[in-house]
């Protein structure tokens, strides 16, 4: 009975009360996690579709050497769907342990299964700051605006199984200026909308180039961070050959486009290598190299926002641009 009373007292400190006047504009508490009573929301980010890795084991030097990442397929699980990142500050006078235990009690009461918890230096054999860098640098939602304080940090990851899609939550609690600092990441798993990008045949290439001077192609596919054309790109390559075969006087620039994920200089170089690969493939299919010119545009000409995976998918493309 005493244990039950203590859990109930602890849980009431996690609230879904009205937002503080100091809360960041547009932010809202995540209902299944809530906020610690008296804290202020200082960061709120939402993406319609992202893939994040949910840490389920400590960060180790061996895993990092093997994968090049702090959070990797050896110490985490992948979760894809609507993603939310929230940061809270305060209230002063509360310890990180007290705040973390309140969150754990709350999410367990709502049906979450705790996957992993670590405290301080136990989060990594490379030092406690590794967890800070993982959350700050390796999230697809960008940095969490948290501060490194490995001595006080407590990390929890949890999963709620639901018929409509599982929910993953991670809760980082540290201390900054003698007050708790909380970073919450939530992923509502769901399948990405597919079949949004249509196959472009030779007739449509003709129409788009006549009307706009260019045509965007999404059927030429590459694996992540690679410039080797995947075999399932062959139908689109065959349609390009048909189009160029029906228009023997047309010359085209083959322009590779990427999203912003790899950094500007690297993305320019990758997009050029991909454009070169397309030119090489078309040459092998009988198109004269004199009619083709490869160009790497990188992330410089987006057609959608890079803030979501759906937008980034639209930006990763090959375009044929009519050359004079």
C-alpha cells in the first residue's frame, strides 16, 4: 500500500496542465509522456516522417569503431514515423533523479515497457558525454539544445505497443544551472505514404521538356550514400533511351539532386557521381556521349522542404535538362 501511495504521489508531478507563458511558441506537451510540473518548454520540433534509432544499450567503443556512429544497429532499434522533439527546463530545486523517476512512473502507468535506463558514466564506456553527443548531433531532428552534464544525466527509453502503431519514447534528464533539463523524443511508428511519385515514361518526358525545358525523374534509384544505380532503375533508363531515340537532335544535361543531409560540399560531390553514373548507363545503352553532360546540383535546387523525410524524398532526384 505504501508503495502504491508513493507512486501516486510521484505521478501527479507529471502534468498536462496549461502551457506556461514562457513556453516556446506552438509547442504542446505530448499526451502520453507529459511534462514535469512547473517546467517550461524551450524547444518543440515535429516532423511528419523520420527514422530514428532508439537507444536500448550503452554506447560502447567497440560498437562505435565498427559502425562509425554512437547510436547504431548494435545498441539501438530503428523506429520510423511521426517524430517529436521537446525540451523542458526546471523547476529549480528538483533533482534529475526525481524528475526521471516521475517520468518513468508516468509512462509505465500508461502502458509503456521500459527498454533501457542508464545513469552518468554507465551510459558509455567512452565517457558520459557520449550520450550528450549522440542526442545532440545524431538525431534527424537536429540538436536538442541540451548541455553536457554526464555526472547528473539519466536516460530512459520505452515502447508502447498499439494496434495503430507502436510509440517509442526516450527521456533524457540532466542538470543545467542547478535546474533539471529534459529532452524528450517520441516516434509514432507508421508506414510512410507511398506511390506518391509516379513513373515517368518517354511520352511524359517529351511533354515536360517541351513545356518546361526539364523533367524530374524519381525512378533512377541509388542506395543511401552510394552512386551505383540500382537494378530497379532499368525501366526509367529504358524510357530515357526511347525519348532520346525519338528526338535525335536533343542534347540533355543529366543533373543529380540530393537533400541536405550530407552537408553541402559532400552532397555536390555525391550528386555529380550519381549524374556521371547515369550518363555512363545511357552510353552503355547506345546514347552518344556528345548528347549528354553530367552536372551535380547537390541540395541547391530543392522542390520541397528538407524538414521532413517526405520532402527530402522529393529532393532526391535526377533531372534531364534540355541543353541548347
